[in-house]
């Protein structure tokens, strides 16, 4: 399973875009999507599949942050039990 997190386009070069995520920046292909710098997008397998409204992107990032926090808490608890 592949999970996607919204990123923000910071640079466009033809059909190639540079997408900034929390903690990293990656290249993707815009395909036929009419993207512009500043757009929030979902990328799957290196291709922009959706342009998102800022509020939608914010909500998705917040859900992702909560999910990863729970995962990290569970991992720390598991490590304590293993010791």
C-alpha cells in the first residue's frame, strides 16, 4: 500500500515539478494537471494526481501528523516492553 501526503509545488520546469513536503523535497511529473507554483498536490508514484485546496491539504497533513505521532508512541512503548 502506498500512502500519499500533500506537498506544495515550489518550482515548475515544463512537466517536471519540485514538490516540498514536511522534511523533504522531491521531483514529480505534472502530467496533464494545470499546476502552478504554490499549489498543494497529491503525488502517487511520482505523478501529480490531484490539485488540492489549501484547507483540504492542511486537514490531510494534520491527519498524517496525528497518525505518525500515534505510530511513534506505539513504537516507543513496544521498545520499552522489549527491554
